[in-house]
């Protein structure tokens, strides 16, 4: 009986170590939204999204100077982050949107949780969205069709649009300011 005690003790240590390791692995695997994972954290039959990045730089248009970055993970969730250096007023409320080349809203990002400083800059911000994606499926903002039809600057309904590289734009609008846009670029 004495000879098996060290063996049993060693096996228990290995079991505890493997359970602890698998718990950490389970925690990592369940970071995706619930719809893409089952109860045990295994991937459902959902296509894996490519990791992708995009950026939108405001270089003074509408008085705003700063950038916003977009990073998509394998689950299709997009982390939006950035900072603005000028153009904001502490007394106003601001709204951020992703729009097409005619100004039609693709997705509303809300206020992005920005805090406006006294000098018109903002603090850094970061939010994760699962309501839109960059290039995970055909509804990704990278695949936004141009609203311009046959080289005319007429905006057409989404159903009648020609495929093209019209692209997506980030729009900032304040309560007493006209909207300002910057293109969403992909490296």
C-alpha cells in the first residue's frame, strides 16, 4: 500500500494541473460571442473570420484632427479605438457613424464613450462591437458598394447600386456642427 501512495499523489497532481490548464484554455476559447460557440466553448459550424485592421484619419476636415482604428478578431467582433487631438467642444454631444459615399448610415457607433478635454482633444477610447464587421461576410464594411451609378454623382438605393469601391466612411456629427467624414482605409 505504501508503494502506491507516491504514484497516486503524482497522478492527482497531474490531474489538477491538467484541469487548471484546460480551465484557462476554456476561458480563452469562450471570448467569442455566444452564437459562435457552444456550451463547452467549441466552435459551432460558423465560418472563421480573417483578422483584419482598418483606420480612419481625420486631418482637419470639419475641424477634427485624430484617428480611429478598427481591429477585427476571428469571431467577427470589431474593436474600435483611437484618439482625437482637436475639434471637439465640451458643451456638445457627438455621434459617430459608419456611412456610405452618399451619407446613408451603415452602422451607428454611438458616442464611442469619448471624454472631451478642455483643449478640444479627447482621451483615448476603445469599444468592441459585434453589430458590424470589416470583411467577415458580404455585409462587411470593406465590401460597401458604391452609390454612384455609371459615373454620375447620383445616389441610388442600396438595391440598385453597382458593385464598386465606393467604400465606407466614418462620420462625426455634433449638435451644432455639420457632419465631417473621413474614409475607412485598409492597409
